C-alpha cells in the first residue's frame, strides 16, 4: 500500500518536471526572438539610463529592510497562535509562556537595533 503512494508521488513529480521542460522548450521554439539595441537596453520606467546600474548602497538600508522582515515574520507567527488560542486547552499556560519568550527575544532584538541606531533612516 505504501509503495503505491510512492509511485503516485513519483508520477506526479515526473509529470510536473515534464510540464516545465515542455513549456520552456515550447517557449523557445514558438516565441519570436529578434534582439536589437533598443530591446537589449535596460528599462527604467521609460527613462534613459544616465549612469551605471552597479552603484553601492549603504548597509543601513539592508539592515533596515531585514529588521522590517523580522517583525513581519513575527506577525505571521502570532496570527495562527491567536486564532487557535482557545484550542490549546490545558496547555494554555505553557503556550502563553512560549509566546512571551518569543516576544521577549524579539523585543531584545528591537532594543539592540534601536541602540545601534539602525532604525534611523538618515
């Protein structure tokens, strides 16, 4: 019985990979490909590029984005916890303590970022 499940999964994987390969091949065969100078030029909202696109950004912007990402993931983790809180039953105290530990760790990260002045844009 278990071997039938593996066969089903294997057949699904072969079909999925085959679909991707056939789609890419069909795109290569059917799609028109006539490159010229205008098509190969980088497109910047209709504006002509004035300088090289390889410029250096300050690390502050990346750290700011990563800090936002951390707190975005926090919200993603907290939503299902809040929705299922009534279903925890006798484990409710343990679940509350775990969420409190999670929030304390995130608060320490926020305090560290604040102390390092990561959240200041300028």
